[in-house]
C-alpha cells in the first residue's frame, strides 16, 4: 500500500500514475529512506537520484515507460529530509554511498547502474567513487549534474560557489533554514498549477519547452506534493553539502560515465561540466543543443538505455508476449 498523502490533488494539474511500489528502506540503526519503484521488479537494478528539490516520484513518464520496455527495476531513493526519508546530517556527499550499499543489499543487487539528475549527480558519482559501493556499480549517468566547488576537482561557478561561501552558515542553521523554506513553500501547494505556470514563464527557452509538456507538469507537481509531506530539509542539506568537499576524487570514478548537459544551462554552465568531465577517466559528455538545465527530463529513456547496456550486455527491448 502506498503511504498516505494528506494533500489533495491541486486543481488544474494533470494526474500522474503512481509508482508500481513505494515505501521505506530501514538502514542499520533504524533510520528510514523513502523510495519508489518503476519498471520490472525482477530486472537489473538502477538507483536514480532526484534533483534539488525533489523526491521519490521525480521520474518522467518517458523514463517510466522505458524502465518497463527495457526490463529494468528503477528505484528512486529520497535523500534524508525529503518525503518519507528521515532527517540526517551527512558529513560529506560520499557518505551517501554507504547508505546505498545497504539499499543494494536489501534489493539483492550485486550489480547496479546509477543515475543522478542535477543535484542528484554528485550522489550518483559518489556511488562509483567511494569504496562502500564502487565495486558494484556498472555505469553512471549524469543529467545536468552539479560540479565540485571545493578541492582539486573544483570547477563550479555561479550559484554553486555561493553554496561554498555559505557552507558554515548553512551547516549551523540547517534546521531553521529548512523550517523557513517549508513555511514559504507549503502554502503554495494548493496553488501548484498557477505556481508552475508562473515559474515556467520566466524560465529559459529550453526549460519552457520541457515544462510545457503536461506529463512533466503532472510528474513534477505530484513529486513536490509528496516531498512537502516530509518538509524541505533535504533542499537545505544539498545546498550545504555542495559547498563542502565531496569526500572522493573524480578520478576514483573509473566506470563508464555518460553525462548529458545543455549548452544553454544557466544554473550549471556547460564550461563547468566540461571541466569536471576532464577529471573523469571514462566519460562521454553529450551536448544537448539549445537545452537549459531541465532538458535532462526528456532524456530519461536514453539514460536507462545506456545503463541497460552495461547491466545486461545482450539486453534489447523485451519481446512482446504473444
């Protein structure tokens, strides 16, 4: 049974089909991480990490269909302080890999693919860069990922450098900042369609094209509604961790990486992505012409096809049953 959701469906928003399954993983010590599953429950496992902000339902419809077609078990895991996940103060992004090793154990997965969208990108790379999980990662997919702002791999500019400059403040005041953020965003939930339309109107042209898709609106708002149930602590903690050393070097990620990035991305510049990619031993950086930061939503099927190639070398699309 899906967890109860106290929010009513916002008026004017297309409805989105729920995940095939969702619930919580229990980590050693009892801490919980929320998750949602899509695709084939018996297929190879892909762990997908949402953007900032985001939660367990942030998988575009095109990705959900691809998961079924390719026979993949795609599991979206919510970061601590989002949706169903308990709050937790990580010391560095690399600590996420320890939790994901336990998730992989629960799923019975000896080999996994990982994908990260925007703020989820560093967490995907951590799985392949940290000892806790790197031997089980077959490949990594990054969509418009955040780049390092600290250490020898630092390439970040713009808003991410602000995260580095404010890291001491966000670390000290993470709880109050999250409470203020929730107080500002929660009242907007019933007006989600209007807020979505207003946000889309001021976005770059590439993001406007993405947000004009009714399926994207349905998925995006459905996800944020469920994120709001647990507050917005993960949003503030992501910002804090982006401003700290990640705990691993890009050179430690020695599995195949495919990185999609828009050449019109106004949040994570293409130059930042190109500089970060130079530190990765086996990376294929794919340029998305005329796309801004959210263009990766439309590439979810390509992401899963790439990961399927590495998880099941002879995998093609599942034959239709006659």
